[in-house]
C-alpha cells in the first residue's frame, strides 16, 4: 500500500502579471520520499514551493497538505508544513535556541514541550553544542542546518526547501542530504528545488522537471534515464577557488566544441562524448592549476531529459552561485 | 491554538530582544536625546525672575571732558543694570565685531551742552551714539533705556537738586514695576530644560518610530518574513506586535530621558501627572504608528529613511520641538496646529513648566491620539493591501 500523500498539487496555475509562472502543475509528494523540483532559473520552482507553503495563492487549481486546503483551514494547513526559504530565514542577532523558541511559539508551542522540541531538533541537526551561540557566528553550513531545524520545530509532515544547497560547500551539502534522508526515513515528505542536475540525481527519490512553469517530466531518476539514454559523459566538480575569467576563456577555446566546459560560481561541469575525452579535459584543467575539492561522474545523467525539455542551456547559463 | 494575544506578545518580545541585541545602538537611542536636550537647555537657559538680574555688558566711550558728562559716565559705570567699562572709540570698534561686548555707548564731544537743557527749549540736542553688533538689536534697546533713565535722573538732579537736597530717593522713578508671568497654569515658571527635554524626547520618539519602521521594511525583505507568513500567524498579530514593541521601547525612552532631566536639571511635572502620563502614552502610540506608516509607504529602505528624516526634522522644527513657539513667526505657529508634534509639545510643556491641570491638556491628548489612530489606520490598510497583492503574485 503506497504511503499517504502529504502534498497534492492539482492543475495549479500562478499568474505574475500577464504570464503564468506556474502553468497547470499537478504533483503528489508522499510521506517517506524526497522529490526534487528541477529546472533553470525562472522555470517556476520557487513559485511552486511558495504555493505549497501557503505564502502565495494559486490563481487556479487546488493545493492540499494531508488533505487540508489553506483556503478552508489556514492554521491547520500551516501546522503541517515546514518551509525553508532560499534566503537564510533566521535572526542573526539571536541565538540558535532563541530562534527556535520564537518560531516554535508562532506554531503554538510553549513551556516544557517547546524546550524539549528545541533540544531534539538541535540534536537532530548536530547543533546542540552551539545552542546558546548567536547565529551571526555560525558558518554557512551551520546556518542552513539551523534553517532546517526551525522548519522542523513543530514536527510537520511536509518539508519544503527552496534551493537549500545554493550557498553550501560540498561537505555541507552532503551533510544536508544526509539529514534529509534521515527525515525521509522517519516518514517526512520532502520537496526541494534545485537547478543542479547532480543533486537531483543523487539525492532525490523522484525528480519533477519544470520548464517555463510547466511540468515536463516526473519520475525516479532511473525511470527518467531509462526513457532517454544519454550520449555524453558528464563530470560535476566543486572548485577550491574560482579561476579567473581569462583562464576560463582560454580553456574554452582550447576544448572547442567537442568538450563542454562550464563554470558557475565554484561549480564545474564538464561534458564530453567519451570517457577518454573527459579524462583528458580533466587533466588539462588540473595542469592549469585549477584545484578540485570534489568531483563526481554520475552513472547516468538527467542531462538528456533537461536537454530535451529545452532547459539545459538556461540551467547552466544562469547565475546560480553566490 | 495559540491565542492572538499570545502571538502578539511573542512577536513583540522578539522585537524587544532584537532591540537589545545590539547594546551600543540601544544605549545610543537613550543617550542622544539626553545629550541634545541638555545642550538645547543650556543654550536657551535664562535666569528665573527670582535670581539676581542679568547685567548688560557695555563699553562707555567718553569723548567730552565736562563735569556733567563725567557724572553721567560715572552713573553708567556704576549702574546695577549694566556691566560697564570705560573704553576708547577705537577699542570699542575693535571689540564689537568680536561680540565682546555687543554694545558701546558713546558720550560725544558736546554732550556737556545737555547740562543747559530746558524742557521747552528747542535748538540743537547732543547725540548719544550707541554702537552695536548687527545681531544685538534687543540689547541696543535695553542700553538705550538705561542711558535715558540715567541721563534724565542726572538732569533732574542738576535742575532741581537745590530744592530737594541730595536725597537719592527724591530722584527715584515715580512708580514701581510689578512684573508677573501670566499663563493658564498657576505655577508657570519657564524652564529651558523642561522645554528642551520635552522637545528632544518627542523628536527622538519619532526617530525611534522611523527606525522601527525601517527595521520592519528590512525584515520584510528577508527570509524570516516568508517564514513568518508561512506560519499560522495573522498579519494583524504581526502589526500589533510591532506596534506594541515600538511603543514599549518609546515609553522606556520617555522614562529614561525625563528621569535624567528630573535628577540632573530639575525638570518637573508641575501640572497634572495624569496628564503627563496620558500625553506620554499618546506620544509613544504616535511613534509606533509613525513606524508602521514608514514601513507601509516607504518603499525601499533608503528612500524611506531620507524622506522620514526630512519630514521628522520639519515637523519637529515647525512644531516647536527645537525652539519655544513664541520665538517662531505667527504663520509658523498657525501652521503648527496641523501637526501632531505641536499638540504634543504644547501638552507636555503645559504639564511640565506651565503647571496646567488635566482638563487643560485633554485636548492635546485627544489630538495626538487622533493623529496616531489615523496614521495607524493608513498603515494597516496599506500593509494589508500589500499582503493581498503579494499572495496573488502581484508584486
């Protein structure tokens, strides 16, 4: 028997002026699964999450969380959703405990129950030792973990995360995905947005691909890959330091059209027709003194799916890194 | 489910904690109005009628060497109303531009002819020259009055001294002066510190309101605002919490500023204490409402800050928060009636140095409250409309 549906979007449309930012999206997210919303900038990911979080009203369609519509029971709807906005949604001037206590009180928690929950979520995101530290002293990864903890304080069934890895280094990103995996295993439903193909592929149970507000594909990464086999080898890396522009241009010129070489912030994407080409390109990059913190070569890739939907150019062309 | 009152208190408590999180900035909120009020109070401080009369500093230039002139000069130099020193014309001309002092009286050659003056006689009259700094027109009139009194007394003595003898009392002014300050209160005694502490407190309440509004604007551009909107919190509670926290900190400002004024400069509530409390509460409400208004119509933070500073300084100046209104032109005083600052200032002045009762300041309380309610209503309507548009994607 399938797990109960935590979030149900049915034919949701959101209008920004004359255009639809979300155009007829229908999507179910069940308890015990992580669903990735994948798409380039402007594809409607954040808008879809905002509608699911109840901070934006859909012009058409229905949104229910565990069967409850915000229009019918706004408080009940809000109690079932934990929302992690893209920006760090914390008060830097307050301590981790103060932040959790404040947001917990907004959800009606108080007294011993609230104190117990604060300790529990701090432990869950491995911040118990920093409970009384001001958030302004936290690293980016710690802030993101606290950001997640705040969304968990009222123990919602559905977690919504808007680009949670945007400002994280690879280690913090892996730690965050480990946290999300544990939450999924505890029965939470997780819907997160990203425009990094490797994250969606490696960290999500299902992937929903959005393009210009429309849902163009949805399924497990393997299902999507079976539908469309890839013809290129891809490598994703995280650079220690972003190389200067002239060096990027020089490498692009040297690789020509055979090898796709793209750097966005400190993220690297290499794509080549064969593994040999990919290896040679990587060796060239390393020879130029560009250091990689981490890299991965997915067994398969959603590249083709994105390419087919017309999203891939915009994804890699977008300024998606701080 | 948490009651709306609890939610409001939770939001207000958060703002209170955020205010104290930066201790130095918080302390400046209290120190700056105290420093400015003290400075304004010192600048405009004048002795009370009970204190020793102020002497007008002048220089006396004696160009005639006749005995009558010498007597007049001696009277000027020993007058209890003047702090006079003998000087030469060139010394006086060098001292006046430096305002040390601002007045010089010249008894010119030919002044001695005045000894032969007859009440009905025509002919040439000697000229007494009064040199003065361009800004010292009031002092010039003061000096002219004292010189006239001394010359007329000396003339009377020279004309009629043979008849009544040398008794000084015989030449005293034939009337006495009884100067009484009249105001609506029974114990009015102008105190420049009372005025400056009322004025600067009100001005900085408005500045605090503005700062609170700017903080709200900043908060609405941060992720915490999205998170708050996603929580089961009605917008009304958010606005009520913001109003409550702003007003509570404003009340603390009033308490600290007036407390300092009381202990250091003797600023007292000589009129109705209830009236003072009501005015303070109304002014704090006005500060909170101003803050929400800034957040509602300010647009961007930079724009809101520039416009708010201009408006607050303008209504502070016209409303008599810097200078007592009796020093302002009549049209400014008339215009000020349309400003909340003027009503608040008159009310606070009334209960502090004018000694007015509760009934006398109730109209001021009502007007300040009415302004606060109108500001609050505009802000709430605007913010609710913004929230509706935001929810519908009309950003």
